[in-house]
């Protein structure tokens, strides 16, 4: 078993099947421990009103990621491709997941982003250069304007991330959040990158992502 320290995110096997919409039922998320962050990319300037929570579930076909983002304001693009894909999505509010499966090293990983209005982008980062991943992801996004929280669930086909999935293997990952349109924007990170300027493309800062059958086996 991997060393389950604070820099480890746990993906718990989805109990049963997804709902008819293809996403986990609300109660299924309670089986997955949350990771939370509210500080910037340098681990400073915590802002509880912009706190982010991430939970992960999986089955052999899909990795599900749920973001819960508290916000001060929301800024989004008005237009996207018919599919909802939007290039340069990171120039507005987004939640992001960078995933590096076992056996992959260096500046090679997958990038997934989702905005409060459901726009999305997925990228294959190869030697630090971006190209379209065409993962076939699905997403579900809702906002609670009274509580000032927006939530997004991504359903990511595992075959688009790794050609040979082994639940025993430990991946690397990081999760990020951006809010605002005009600098200074709020750039936050689960695992701080500690770069002089905001930069999420720092695989050296990724934490571990462990796949487990049940959270009760490892404690919560």
C-alpha cells in the first residue's frame, strides 16, 4: 500500500453502477474522501470564500472527478464549439485536473478543465506541448447562486488516459482552480507549484493518486 500522506488523493471504487445520466448518484460521493484547498499556487493567501473540494470515484471504464468550488464572482466565455469545447478555457474561471498515469514521466500528462457554464477542454501534454486529447469526456455542472458554490462532475474514459489500467498502480495528479478575468486573478492549487508566477505545468509538484476498493479499508 502506498504511503497515504497529505499529498495523496484517493479514488474510491464506485459502489454499484452510475445513475441513468451516466454519473454517480449523490450519495456515492460520500464514500470518497475529499481533498480541499484554498491557498494560491505558492501555498499562500488562503481564501475560504474560494475554497475548492475534490472527490474521485472510479470503475474499470471511467474515472469520475467532482469539483465543488466556492466563488466570489463567476466569469465565463459566452461562446464555445457546439460540443462545449472551448480553447484557452483557462483564461476564465475553471477547475482543472492534471493526471499522469503510472509509468509516464517527465512533462507528459493529461489535462482536463471544466468551467462553471459547462464548457470544457481536454489536452494531451507531450514533452510540455499541448495537443487535443479527444478523450470523449462527459460533464455535468450545476451552480447554487445562493450559497455561491458551483459543482462539476467529469466522467473521464480511462482508456483515454492510459492504455493499460492497473488499479494497483499509483498515478500522479494535481488539481487546480482559477477565478477571475483580469489580473490579479486567483490561481489556487492542491499541491502548490511554488513558481514565481502562476504556473500549473509543474509535474514535479504532483501528488499521488491511489485507487482503492473502499475508503473504509484505509481510513478517512
